C-alpha cells in the first residue's frame, strides 16, 4: 500500500487534521472529448446488445462538476435528464462550454476518442462514430436550432426547464424517493459505483426508477485508484488496515 494513503485516512480520526491537506477540485475536470467519448461508448454498447438507443429520460449517477454525459444524451434526443450526486458540484459556466463543444463534435460526426475506450466498438463499417444509431435525420431533429436553444435555457434557468427539455440536479441521490418510480429509460454511470458503500441499497433504487424494460449501463473501475502500487493491491489489505486507510472519509472505494 502507499503510506500516504494510509496516513491520510488515519488523520481523519484526528479533529482538524484534515484541514491541513489541500482540497482537490471536486468532480471530473476532463475535456469535452472525454464526455463525448463516454456517451458514445454507452450508446454504442446499448446498440451492440440490441437495447434501446433512444432513451427519452436519462439519469446519471455522479456527474461531478460537469454534466457532459447528460448533455450528450439531450443532444442525441433525450428530453429529460436527472443529474444525481452526493454533493452539489456543478458549475454553469463549465456546462455551457461543454455544451457548445459537444454540439460541434456531433455536428462534425467526430470519431470517438480511441485512447481510454478500448472495450467497445459498434459500427458495421468499422467507423468510430455510431452512424447507424446517430443518423443524419436523428441529429437534425435532436440538434435543431430551436431544440438547442431549449437545452441551453434549461441549463441556465433556475427551474431547469424549457419547452420539452428538463434538467434536474438532485443531491444527495442515495434516497430512492428523489426520482419517481418507473419513470427512467436509462440509468448510466462512469467510474462511480466503485465509490458507493451500500451497493444493495443503490441498485434497489436504480431498479425502482427504471421503467419496465428500462436499462442500466455502468462502467465500474475495479482498480485501486492509486491507493496501492498494484492495480488490485487494495484487495490484499487486511480489514483492520483498510478501516484505518478509509478513515472517516465520506467515500473512497468499496472493494
């Protein structure tokens, strides 16, 4: 294990000690191409498995400070997006910049990034853009000038609503009551569920939200997140030592 990880966890038991550590920026700080690639990844995997690729209502777990994945869903035809997080991180200015960048990437039919996304490919022609799913007609409808204006307004308006577009940011998300039962077509997350301690409770909530026939698409990082030198070294740490390393942090990884 890394000594620094152990010390940081142990110090959370000492009142005031945590304040001595610099606070990292909350949530992801990735480029728009990252969110673009993640959304195309989940969309392509749905298509490859014969599942619904045109969800009207999408819920995302743990978007962090940027709603890029949900904005990608809206730009591809979804009408309602739930952003569900533990704490309120999102920043309007970042979201607007990501929205504009995603519009440009989709208009150009930009190939998805290859780096960091080696585990999927869906295109009969071998292309890195899912043309069979995101057809010209579909994108013309989902990114019409009027619809783009609605998405932008919903993103900046305090109500989160404009025309047919709804963007709802819910924190904390771990109570199943935050979303109406049987109302969501797709629940998606990227490197989030490895940080959730009560997985049984979480999956019960996700199942409750989904409509009959709804789908979950989760990418779960099983690596140690830098806590150990080996990618899977966290599984070899004894329970007492892991308790000390975890400390009183609100979340880490759930092993």
